[in-house]
C-alpha cells in the first residue's frame, strides 16, 4: 500500500485501488489522479459566479470541472460529478483535455472577455497535478488561474500551486469541528491552515453556505468572521442561502432575513460581506 498525502485522511491505497475521493489511484507504488485532464464540464462564466466579486469584476472566465471530491456534503449541488458512487456516469461522459489544449481554448475565448481558467464544479485539489501543469502554461500566456475549492488539502503537498494560482474562492463551510467531522466528513483545521497560507499568496474570497440548524447561529458567524479578520479584514466573505437538495431535504430554505442578519454580524469584523441566493 502507498500513502496519499493530499488531505487529512492520508489514505493507504492498495495497488490498482482508489482512495476515499474516488480519484487518486495507486499504480506501480505511486499515487496519481486517475481523472487527470478528464473534464465533465466546460463553460464561460461571469467571474462573479465563482463567486469572486473583487477579482477582475465584470470579466468572464473559462470554467472547467472533472469528477470526484474528498468531502461528502449531503447538500452538494454537483453531486453527479462529485459524490461517491454518483460519479460513475460522469466518468463515462468525461473527455480528456490536455493542459495545452485547455490553454488554447482559453486563448480563443479572450475575444469574449475571458481572463483565464477556473477549476471548479468538483474539487480541483484532488487532481492538483493537472491544475499545476495547466497553471504554468496559463501564466506563460498571461492568463489567470482560479480555483474554487473546499480547501481541504495539505499545504506541504500542494505548495507549488501557490506560485501560479491568482485567485481562489474557498469554502469555509462552518466553524465547528462537529459540523465538519459529522456532516461533511472533513477536517476544519486543515481548511483553516489552507486558507491561512493561500491568503499570503493570492486573492482569496471565502464562502459559507448558511444551513438552518447547522451553522446559522450568530455566535458561530461572529467567531468565523473574527478568525477571517485575524488574517485580513479585507478578505471578502460570501454568505449563501441554502436550498433543500440531494440528501438534505429535511428542512426548508434558509430564511432570507437570517442571511441578512448574519451579514450584519460579519460586517462588524469584515469590510466586504456579500449575500448569495437571496
């Protein structure tokens, strides 16, 4: 067995088998992403859709996704390409796009306002090698690299990415270990460490999906925003409204007034707080 060092699980993977994410595989004693360059989605999106409100506002970015994830969020909106066994069909429908080809597509979209490539839709860090190879080429062509990520990765493993990624929107999904461990099957401290490092190297915005009964207390958002402010008061925070989906249909949508109340709480610490889905 060989150990994968991308996230906190440090999966010990047998020859020919996958880790928890369903992507990283062991071949000849080495770990690599089986989904390298395998894209399920590609679209030209407004940069604000990532969401990045303070990074080249008004521009567009070529957004691409693959399949697989190292979290198990029961409310995932892209579960068909991210969540466990659900990705089987996505694997069959994916197609290989080499880094050079992706950069060429991004170049061709400059005439439509494109500024680069965003790795999004599923979790890009589980195939960070592809992001890194593409980002190097994008920089050579004066194009931007963006990641939309859950941030659950060992900084020491993916450190080289910070030289090439220009902006990230990172999910800070809540601010309790219970929420991360029990509901998401993740590790809050690893995400916080990743955010702390990313903020030293590139433009960072954070997103918290506000879920009724889970992470919607004023106390939690106050603690969350205080921690962000300890890094930099100008890091934007997006508070997004939850809608029932996938495996979490046991509660209603987050009341709009709750999101705006929590925005007021966060604004006591942070300069830029935005609401989403309201």
